[in-house]
C-alpha cells in the first residue's frame, strides 16, 4: 500500500513540475535539435509563440538566442556583440549620421541565419524615438525600423 501511495505522489509531482516548466511546451524535436547544436548551453529559457520557438541561453559566457520553426528546424541564432566589432565602414557611417548625443547605443547583435548568412542590428535611442539599423558584413547601413517612444 505504501508503494502505491509513494508512486502516486511521484506521478503527481512529476506532472505538476512538467505543467509549470516552460520547456514542456517545446517539442521533442526542438529540444533534441537544440541539445545537439548547443550541448554546453546554460540557463536556457524557452518562449513558444505561434510564429517561433525561442531558446535564450548562455554559451561560453555569451548571451544568445536560437529560433526554431514549428517543424523543429533552426531558423536563426542571435548573440550580443560589442559595437566595436562591427565593420569599420559601418561604425564610421553610424557615427556620422547618428552621433552621440542625441543618439544613444542600446544594443548590438549579430544575426546568423540557418544558411549561415550574417547581418548585424544596432538599436539607437533618442528622447523621441528608437531606431534599429541593419548592417551587412560589408558595412552597409540601412534603417530597419523606426519607432516612437
């Protein structure tokens, strides 16, 4: 009798843990593909939306995100990077067109598609708006998005 009660408690405990675990909404295929590619990932946090599945994690001290489609295929990987690591041509163009102040650097990320194509995104903030710039590996800069604050 004690064994049956103990097994019932374990089953309820496991079910309750799975129901509150964000990774429980992630398919086995996505989890398997993520683990195969990012074996040493730490502090993994999952977000599931109708458009994508995102794993936010740390790998070798670097903050990263991996995006998967509903089939479990990796679509992109992003990581934070130092502004100084951008192509020199881009740094010059940004500093001329968006000088500090009034533009303040918020974020700089590297975006790598599943096909291994790289681009960079820089977020700049002013009192009135936030601007997201897209930068090619050659250093070409274009406005990706402009939003009022």
